[in-house]
């Protein structure tokens, strides 16, 4: 195929690179940009054979070429353009000349659909529903060729937990009724960008094109249409991104734009997965280098966020997806493995453009201090990270000790109490993402339960305590399992999402009696949380009592509105002496059961059934 044919194929496959086909230019990123951005500097990465030697001129009112970076590799050119505030949308002409070769590219500057302030992020008033597109559902995609432009074309194999199973964006969109009825207010979608990797990279964490939706999932247009449809239903969308590393099949690794584009490009240093080195005052340079600069795995080479041109590329990429598709938030993978200052500049620039947006970083620590270290304004980190939201992995790691174990004066729910008592470390506990499990951990339920008692206590706490709760797909169906063997065992297909499924759990008839009971409870709790209780939970204070009597009691309060949760951590009937809780529930107080039932009047004792969870409110 000649260069023009190759470029035409690239344009068709990506459906997002509106440049003219020619002999000099193969690719320009970002594919297009906007006028009226707060940051007036645009970086263009131009790719083509020996393009670095070309001279460039720009012909467009209000646009000035301010830098042509000269230390790039021969097949790249990095340009910086300044776009004046009054620049009008239109097609900007970029003129490239190298010897006898000359080419003019029409580069589009678009009008913004809305100002940056209009992009609303997610917060403690929301509940995120995390799903993996390959495993959720397969729908009717717009493209007849889901392998367009890909080198690696492994077919779906649903019998292999480590292979692609065929789910896509269309499948998620076709089941938005289910997601809406469940009552969540946001979906976090695992990565959807191109992963053209040997073996398929079904999980999406090995990016090979930062500006293209993987065609096996859909197209850029389908992604934007799905987001628009979700938002019409009041459902926000959080996009998963990975800037610590790319996939090893990314064109950059074979032909790097600059010599320091990757850390340890020869692949001789792997990460040690010991994030303590980032804040350990005694850490050796050797250990810290392995943590931050080592490759995540052999198929995921480590990007060098200390390179300012790479960070500008990645920052613009995030802004491009926010602006072009309208996402409400970003979940950034493997956050502490990247350079702290580089990622701080990224977060600062994104939040400056979209001040009402939100970003959550995956900070996987087994203690509260490690997670708190990464939240912007942390009391234990002297450096600004600019990261608004971090993840509460401690709740996941100790979740079974907290909820499964029967509570004694020192065990069970006392572990939960002790965990929250360390919230003083966080700059803002309400901007901590809380969860019981996700795609990288064991399921909260390791096996199918006999009853919902423990599960009900866990999900009730998750949805009424501090922070931004996230539910992993299938939690409502009591999906269970561990990672023992492979990660695929906790990423099983949603029953009924794929052709040929004999069970369709998206319907009431396709679920077991216990699954329906679980879904009804969780859905009722979610819809209740979206109502008058929302402000109390999202903005109210929290007060809790030590479970030394084996009951965990806590209050959420905003003004004169009050929610109280009482959890019996034992397998026995409990007559709870209420004098201890007089500061929140004085004798004679009348409370409503939040999810229906007879009102409760506070007397000397309150009887709780074994493992009962009692949710009360005064409004």
C-alpha cells in the first residue's frame, strides 16, 4: 500500500484525523482542537518519514507558531502554536516544506460546545458503577469490521478467562435501562482506547493509540453517543486512562519521538510494586527508580513523565477526550508509579480548564497514610499533587475482617471503626473513592452466600458513610470469586449480555430468588440515596461510636436532618442499650425506617436481630 493509501486507511479507522493525505504527513495529534480554551498553547505532534527536517509555516489569523522542537527523532515533529483569545473556528493551513517536497495540511479549529465550567464531575453525591466493557455485554456495533486497522486480530474466546469475550460500547448502551433502573448515577468504564496487542489485551490497560477507541469496542462517535445517552438519563461517565505506561505494541516504543520518551527503553528494569519508596525517607535510589521508572509488566513499558513534551501530549489527550466526548471524570490508573511532579502538572492543567471536573487516582496502599499522601493538600505530603480524589484500598483489603468476622470488643466492625478514625490524614475524606471490590481485587463475596446479612451490612455502609462509593458490576447479582488462578475469574461475563447465554440476569425472570432480593435491596438503597437523603450523605457530618458492645452505630447529619445506621456485628439477637447514644438518639426520639416499615421510638433498649442493619432517618 502506498503512503496515500495507508493514510487514508488510518483516517478511516480512527475516524478522527482530519488531515489531507500526502507523501510527507502520516499523522497529526491531536486530530483537531478548539478555540476559546483557557490554555492558549497547542502542541501538535506530527508523524511522517523524515518529517523532522521539514520547515513549517502557519497561515491562520490569531495563530502563531512559537516553537519547533529540534531534538526530536527524524520521523517526528513537535510544534507549539499560540492561539489568541479572539481566534475564530475554521481550517488552519499548515505548510510543510522539505527540499522538493511540499504539503499543505488543513487542520481544524472547532468551536467549543460549552465552557469548561459546564463540565460537571462526580462527587460524594454520586455512586459509580464500574464495568469492564469486554465482559459486560455485546451489542450491535456501528462498524461491520471490529478489527479495522488492527494488526492483532485474535477472535473472542469466552471459554478463556484471559481472552477477549466480545463485549463493546454498544452493549453497554443497550443496557442503560438496567443501569438506570438500578439507581446508580455514574458509570466508570474500564479503558476503551485501542489496545492492538498480541493476545488482545481485553482489559484495556496497554494503550497503543491514545486518540482512537478500540474498534473491537466501537468508534469514537459511538463512545460520544453512549455518553450523551447516559447523561440524558442523569448518568455521568468516568473514563479510565493510563499515563504511567503504554502498550509495548505502541508505535512509540519501536520509533521513539525522543531518546527519553520511555524509562529504561531496553526493558531491563521491572517495577518492584513497592509504592512505599515514593515517601520512604530512607529509600535507596535503586529501589525508588525501580518503583517509578521500571516497566509495569513486559507488555507495558514505562513512560517518562519528566519529559515536558510527553506530558503536554498526555495533558492535551485528556482535555481532547473531555471536550470531544463530554466525559464527567477521569480515573487515572497506577497513579503513584508515574512521576509525581509530571502528574501534578497534568492534574493542575486539566482542573484549570474544567474547574468542576473530578479526577480519581488509583493509589493502591494497604494503609490510610499511603493513600492520603497522594490527595492534594495532604497533611503528610509537603508537595502539591493536585489530585482531588484517591481510592480507599484499605477498605477492600480489610473488608472481610470488618464485615465477615463476628464482632467482639476488638474484632469485626471495630476494624471498620479504626479505619475511619484515620480519616484525619486525608485533606478531604468526602473525596475518597470507597469500594468493596473492583476489577483488580477478589470479589467481596468469595463464594455464593446463603443469606444477605453480611452483604447487606457492607453495601449499606458503603452507600451511607463518607466518600464517593463505587460498586463493581455484578455486585447486585451477588457475583463472587477470587483472583486465584487469574484476574479473569473476577471479571466474568454478565449473564445475559452475550448471544447464546442460557441465563439472562438483566431480567427478573433470569435471576434467582436471592439475586432478586439482593438487587431489590441495593436498588432501593440507591434510589433512596438519590432523594432527600443525598445532601445529608454527600455534605453532612459523620459521628460514630466504638463497637465495643459489638454494634457499630453512626450518624450522618446536615442541619436538622439526620440519618442513623445501626449494625449488629454478631450472630445473636442484641438488646442495644441506648443511653450510650443519647447525644444522637435521646430517649423519646421517633425515627422513620428509611427503606420502609414501622417507625421506631427510642427507649432504654433497641432490639436488633442477628446481623441486622437498621437504617433510620428523621425526615
